[in-house]
């Protein structure tokens, strides 16, 4: 079943309250997904050339300080790190491709959860309240966040199989639904260079968007291409460095609701996740249309276009 939520703060004065606003939204989705939970925070954007990585390791004796020292030797730069629960946030000045290459080849028990200048992803098996507590979500500040509570129906309950999935720099996806052609699409994406860590169909969707965008498509174009190439039922919320986007499949059988005020825009699988947001009583509230991409970008710019509009433009 699963639950997804997203919150984008158009008013920077609210950035210090991101966690306090977003955490209750995530917890309201507990009944839709009690198996695992996760969230992506967009905060503390790094200067050009400097990366943030979030790594996950289930081994309690793993030494993050030794890994930071090894990265310092490898890349000849200072590495800052901060461990929290099973995850560790590192920052360093290095080329992203070189960092990804190192972790793909190194025989380490830890895995890259997210990488970019802006994004931080934290996810774990357990109830949303437990996971939010592990990673001190309520205390978080930032500009926007997306989250997921999972009811596993097609793959194992693991940290790696939890959402969000991030396969590109500062890009992440959460998904409610199921894809029927993900195995065939997985093989096609592998030929294009995709590397998969799980058997989760949502990772396939995330890899699809990343490859589309690396080939020159905008996020909006990639999402409209997904309507042609992804079969099944889905509601996607996609986080980017600048904002977030929402897409439902053409049948739109998976629930979703959105709300917007001058200060914020939010989406959730159910309205009750939005009910505690400040000013929601005067917000514009609507159900996102099928096969329609909704995009919000930095500075509060919004763009919405239905598929028919896109097809007319191409003609």
C-alpha cells in the first residue's frame, strides 16, 4: 500500500521548521507503511565542487573515522563526517564520478544512500516514528523534503529496499504502487549503465529518470517519457535540488492529494498528513490529475502541464 509525502517551503522563513512540519506528515502515513520508512532532506547546499554523501552500514563496529581517513588519503582532501544511527554524512571536495567509482570497487560493508551537493537521505527498517527518531527528523532544517512509509508486498523488508531511492546527484524518488514491466526495463537500463542494488521496482523507476536526465531530458520530459515506458500503477514524488515534482499514472488509482499556500506546497497519499500544516484551512487543495506532471522549483515557481498539452506542443 505505502504512503508518500512531500513538502516544499516557498517561504525561507520556515526553513528552520522543516522537520517540525514534515515529521508529523510522515508519521500520519504509518498505517499505510509500517515495515520501513525513509526521507530525503534538502539542506545545507555545498559550494561547487564539494559533495555530500550519506552512507549506511549495518555493522555497529564499523569505523567511520577510518573510512574518512582512507578517503582523505585517496582524494588528498579533508573529509568531514558525522555518524547518526546506522548512517553517516560525509562531505569532501572531489569529483562525483571518482567518488562513485571508489565505492563501487571498494570492498566495504557500507553503501551509498545519496550523493550530491544538497540532498541527504536517511532510511531504515521499522515504524516511521522509530526511524524519524533515529535520525532526529523533527530537528531538521532545510528547504524541502520527501518521505515514504513502506508496506512491502513484492520484495524483502531491508534498509536497501526502503525508499527514497537516489540514483543520481541530488535526485530521489518515492513511489506508491507497482510496476509490471520493471524486470524487462531493468535489463534495458543495465545496458545503458545502470547499476542496481535491490530487486525493488521503485529503484528501476529512479534509475530510469536518472538516465533520461543524463541523456539531456528535463525532469518534466523524463516524467512524461515514463508514462510511455513504465507499465503499472504509480504515484511518484521526485525530489531535486531545486524543488520537487509529482506524477500519477493515466489511471490514477493510487490516492494522492495536494495543497498549496503562499508559504508552502505539499502532497500526501491522504489528506490527514496535510491537516496539521500552518494555514491549511485556507490552502488550495486538490487531487492531482492523471498523467499530469506538477513541478515546483526554487523561488516558488510552479509549472503544471497535462500530457495532451505536451503532445500538442510536440506537434
